């Protein structure tokens, strides 16, 4: 009888050890998923135009163009009564509705020319500034202003560039 009890105790003990070993290891599972979203895009909705500008022969100046197409002259620059076609640049951004995105403006000078003379545009600003949020249907307009740098005695003529300046957007 003592052998049976000892054998029974040994079996119970071994059973407990195997249960203990089984409890030392655990597993879990996870699933993977991905959501493909509409890529964010930006398109030109209107070019920038500083309009008509007059400059002193002796003093350089600047014209700051706001995102609302308001011009502010400085230095030897004046703005004639015949304003020309003044407008800020405009871009349409589209993507996933209600998504936040960042706006990157040019950081270097953009050069416009009349063929033989140059002017630089820099200090770009945007509205919205830095970041935007697409509306519920997935679009928003960005207006871009900048500063035109005019040399003293800048030659007359239409100054343009065929390359354009780059504004980029990216989802946050």
C-alpha cells in the first residue's frame, strides 16, 4: 500500500510539473492590415503676378505681394495707378478629406527675366501657412505671395520664367 501511495504521489507530482512547464510558455496572434489612401496632389490654380511697377534710377527696392494679392512697395519702387494684373499664386491641393498636410515653399531665390535682365523673387509665404487641412471633400486652395527684388534703374519690360517655382505638399 505504501508503494501505491508513493507511486500515486509521484504521478501527481509529475503531472504538476508538466502543467507547470506548459504554463511557462504562452502565445498570441496578431493580424496585419493596410489602407490605401488617395495620394495627395497639388496643381497650379493661377500664376503669381506683381503687376506694374516703377523703379527709381538711383534706388533699388522691393515689392511684397501678400497671399491676398496686396502689394507693399519699399525703397525706390512705386506702384503706378494702372496696376496691371496683380495676383498671388494659387494652388489646389486634393487628397483624403479632412486630412492634415504640410506645405513646403521655395527656400532659394526664383529668377525672372526679360531676356537680358533678371530680378529675383524670394521670401515666399502661403495661406494657409506651413500646414493645411483638406475639407471634407478632400480639397483646399493655397495662396502664395513673395517679395520681388528690383534693382535701381531696372530695365523696362515683361519679366517671366518658363520653369516656375515649386510648392510641394505632403500628408502629416
